[in-house]
C-alpha cells in the first residue's frame, strides 16, 4: 500500500488529484448526477486520492462500500481527504474493488509478490518500479524495528528482508 501510494501520488504521499484531471479521457468528462433528493450536480470522476479512484461507478460503489451514503458519489473531492483516501485504498486493495484482484493474492504470510501485486490497482504498468519501492520500504520498516533491539545486540542484515541496504 505504501509503495502504491508513493507512485500514485507522485512521491508526495498525500492524496492528490490526477494530473490533467482526466482531460481527454472519458472518466474526466463532466456528467450530471442526482442525489437522493433529486438535486442535480455536475461532477467529473477523474483520479483522486492515494490510488487515483476514477469513473462514476467506482465513486458510487466505494461510497456505498465505505458506508458514506452517497457523499463520495455526490462530492468526489472527498476522495482527497486523508482519512477517506486511506479508506478507499485499504478497502479497495483488500477487497479487490479496483481490478477484482486483492492483496491476499500477492502478499500473504511469508509469501509476497510485489511485482504482480500491482495488478490490484492497474495491471502491470511500472510494476517492477513500484515493487522496488515496496522492497525498499519493507527494509526500512524492518530496520526501524531492529533499532528497538538493545544496542549491544547485533542483528544479521539478511534476516531483515530479502534485500538489505545496511
């Protein structure tokens, strides 16, 4: 999730709007939607958040799945709120909401396939690059945990991860 966030947010690690806001893409076109009271809104459902949620039906579905009523559907800019962006990413990646593939298919116990885990979000575009981010982040997290060891204890770098930068 962290590696995906790094990539999808252009290294900001903050929920962002898609560059170009869906310009020249069908999901970036303004459409009219109505709330439950019949009020009409003009919305564009371009990418927003940590994982760049796109398309009207995805905003509507995610709004329902996250028990937000129709808020995310009617107000798509809510995908830019950090807590909402996290919930979208977490729910979507765990439940296969984006491509029908989910985290447990690629990361489960001692098994992890960071390259193919990209399929959870968007096929295999830049999969190796994002997998490299994931490996680096994993090492950093493991090293930060190792720092909790008493200073007189030593640790073997190879036990921390498949990759070691120490």
